[in-house]
């Protein structure tokens, strides 16, 4: 009797544990949930599906899918222009197939207003579609505002000054120093030789007796001519040649440099200096 009384509490405990409801299964971890789809990849995938439907001859299904994609792009979904443009071109092609030229022109006009130079492949679309697309392109381009007139800033007066002044003014001191040193050397040589030639060719009777430079009378004339044509004239031409090169170099740099931050250079001169110093 004592054994039965002692077994009753254990039996009651076992019955209570068996009657307890099973614990609910834990929800799957968030990591097991499918990752969000990239909208651009999704758009490209749906575009390929729509094109496949069109190629299989299922024009109605392709039209509905392309129309949805077009409305998504037009509503501002961040779709790259190549994808949006391909969608618009195929949608316009189907619009023409359905007899709605106006619908095709509306779709293409939206595309060409975003990029008037957007290309259409002559290998993937019929000539009729390409012709109508180009007509819409011309209409869009003709409706664009005329470009602002090109205003060329005049080359400043300091650009014609010798001795490397154009390069120093343009912030290129190395080139400026090269032009300065070269022109100064040639100018000094030219002027010095010119003075020397005046001394070597005095008026008759001005320096009686010996020649002022100690030259022999027999070869004085030959030496004077030789000094003039082989030394003084080349030095003079070297000075003026470097001067011209400096001016042209300054003009080329001036035309390549935008007049305002972010502006494009209006033109480049046809004459330039080869190489960079």
C-alpha cells in the first residue's frame, strides 16, 4: 500500500509532462530569406523575356511586358539609358506592328529627348522602323534650342611681347626662362656683332693709318662680309625666330585653356609647338 502511494505523485507528474503542448518551431533565420533583387538586374531580365516573347511571335504578351518596363523607366526608376532605350525601341517597333505610329513616336520622342544621339541598330530592326525612328530624331533635334554663339576671347597684348613674357604670364616659368635666355643670347650676339662691324668698317679717313681692329687691309673686306652673313645675320634671325615661336606657343596654350572654370576650350590653333618642355 505504501508502494502505491509513493508511485502516485510520479505518475501525475508524467501525465502533466505528456499533456504539455509541444514548443512552437522557431521561425527561419532572416539569413535564410531570399535577398532583395537588384532592380537593374530585374529590369534587364524582364527586358530579355519580353524580347524573347516578341521573337517567338507573341506580340501581345511582349507588348504588355515592354509597356510596363517603359512606364517604370519613365516614372523615374533608376534604369541605365541603354536598357531604357532598348526597351523603348522595341516597344515602338511593336506599336508600329499594331498600327499605332503615334504611340511609337511618343515612346521614341521620350527616349530621344533624353539623348538625341541614341543609336538604333540596323541589324536588329526593320528598315521601316529605322526610318520612322530617324524621322522622330530629326524632329527632336530641330526642336532643340540653338547653341549659344561661340565667343572667342582676344589674345592679349602681352602675348606678343618677346623674352618669354607670354609663357611667364601663363604660369609656365620653365618655358619662359628658355625663351628669355635664348632671345637674350641671340639679341646680345646680334647687337654686339653689329657694333663690331661698324667699328670694322669706318668711313674713309676716319681712322687714318692702322685698321681700328688691327685687320690687314687686304682681307678686311672679306672678314667683314664673313662676319655679317655667318654670324650677325643668323643671330638676328635666331632672335626673331624664337620670338615668333614664343608668340605661337602662347597662342596655342591660350586657345586650349578654358576662359572660365569648367568651360571647354573654344578652339585650338592649327600651328603648334611639337613636344613639351
